[in-house]
């Protein structure tokens, strides 16, 4: 059913734009020189030091994946460690995981010939130490050698959300050394459920509410806070919540107006949002520390909404009905140099909205009315070539992962509105949330373990 709503679920009384929200396993390498030692999980953006003797930059061939097996880890929560690491690597969509149930019991060094017969390229072997740390050895089956070993600290007590986040960082370290790209397991996704902001781990675990109310959350670059709007029936301000403490502050105080769909600049200094007033719906910017908002679009009764920053923070992609129907546009941070990104060439029923700019700057994901239902598409910023990435159910609210390969979105393909993650390269999809309806998701930056 179509509903009158502002960007990302905000339902204004004066809005005029109907924003309707809506594997194959590849063959193993014939010759592979793997594996590499994990690096200690680090904060988002921090550099990693390469251990001596570790070979990076493995040359992958298109359509083929590295075959890996995570050996069972013994001890308290060893099964959980094994499962989390193997699942994270599987969800990366960059490697093929061989089930650990096929592995022989090890009472000493692995018999590489046996694992070679199982079509395994590399082994991840973990040992829980009395300290609670995890010792990891990575084996190159082809070379019949241990490439390297290292001990990784895990926070106490074991099994807590902080512990799980650190384990996700171990998985991301494996992926980085094997593929030269750090993984996205050590991330979280914010979303709206029951008019509150929730957060869930990238593997679907630990879903929990983090605000008493809220819609349309956006992460700060540090991953330590969320910016979102609240609908209170009188005015709809933008709030900021610090996740570690729960401390809240008001960023905007619209009177009379309704603010929504905030986005935070990559440098964390600026927030852009949409404001609904009698003059229409326009984009405004405000310093993250607070202050007077600055209007950057002139709607003249039209709707300009759903902003998302370019990776360099100099441009904004947004949705507007200035042409008579909703399309996706790009403008400079001050609102100048407006350019249509989707030009209405997708059919008679033109409707494009909910854009999100990929972290690598190449693509914008958006929702599009296709064949009478909403699907997620991507458009190349350089040449405006577009392609569809969903075809099952009704889909909306795309948000990119830090790897610019995965997108989280809202879909009713399971019968109820839930969050799904799609690998835009292979098309593989997995359900992230279950239970009560979930929507309006936002993928975090890579996080650091507490």
C-alpha cells in the first residue's frame, strides 16, 4: 500500500511526495599459495602492520574462490568461536568454506595430503589459551607449511557482545590477509523496529534497542554514535545518541517543521537532513556540534529529501520530485551544480528514491518502481549505467556496507518486512533480522572491539 511519507519512513503531514517504501560455489584454485596470519582487530581507518614473511596480494581469477576450512576449536565456547569465524568468512562471499565436520581429528600437525583430497586450499587452526586469548595458525595446504601464528586478545567475560565483536575482527583479519581486503564482519546495522532504533551484528546476532524512540538512523564515522529523527506529534527534531553511554542530545529544534532522514559527513563535522515545512521539503545542513541550520535546496513546494554523502564529503545524492516524479539527483554540498543521476529512462512509471552512495564512490544504490513493484538498483556515477540487484518481493531502503560490495535492504520476500543482505556481485541474499517488522537500515563503519 502506498503511504505518504518523508525520507526513510518519516511520515509528515505536509509532505507532497509519496515515498513508497517499498550460489553457486565456484571451483577451487588449481594452484594456490595461501594463507596468512591474522592481524589484531583495529579501529576503523587504522593501518595494519604486515607480519614478516606473510605474502599478500594473492591473484584471484574471476568467478573463483579460495577453499578454506576452519578446524574445530576445543575448550569453553570453542564451538562458538569455530562457528562465528567460519560463518563470517562464508558471509564475505569471497571464500568457500568447507564444513569442519569433514575434517579429521588432529592430535598433532595436520596431514596436508588428507586436506588436499578434501579440496582444501587453506586451514585456520585456533587454540584457546588459559588467558582467554586465541592462538591462530594459518596453514598453506599446497605448500604443506604453517605460514604464521599469532595470539589474539579476546575480552572477558567470554560470550558477551564485546567478545563476539572481537571475534568478528579476527574473521576480518583472515579475510584481509587472504584477499587483500578487510572484511565487514566487525560491523553492525541500525534499523527501525516498533518506532525505536535497534542495532544488530552483521551476522544477525544480538539485535537490541538502543533508543527509546526514533526513525531513519545514520552512523557517525567513528561508529560510536547514531543520528536520527524522532516523531513526537508536535515537532520532529534530529537527535544524537552515544551508544556507549546512551547519552542523548538534540541537534535540531524545528518550530514549526519536521526534520528527518539525517546523513553524517565522512569527516563527522556536518549533518545534512530534510526539513518539511509549509514551503515544501528541502535539504539543510547543520554542524554536528549544533548550531543554526543552513538551507541548501529551494523546493518551491517540491520535495528534496533522503540525502547521502559522497565518500569525499563534497557532494550529496538525494531524491527529488522537481521533474514531476521522484528521481535521484546529485549536488554540491552547498546545493549548487544539481545534476540528474537517474533520468527517467526506466519506463513509464518513473519513481526512484532512497539513494545511498557507496563508500568507494563508484555506485549509488536506490529503490526503483519496476514492473509495478519496488526493487533495488545501482547506478554508476561516472557513466550512469544502471542494473537491478533484486527481483524477489518488494524491496527498499538500501544501505552500503564498508566493502562497497554488500547492501542491506528492507524486503517482504519472507512474508514480513525484514532486513536482507545482498552481495551485489553474485546476487546471493541472506536474511538478517527475524521477528517483528524491521526497516530503514543503516550499515555502520568498521568498528573496534571495546
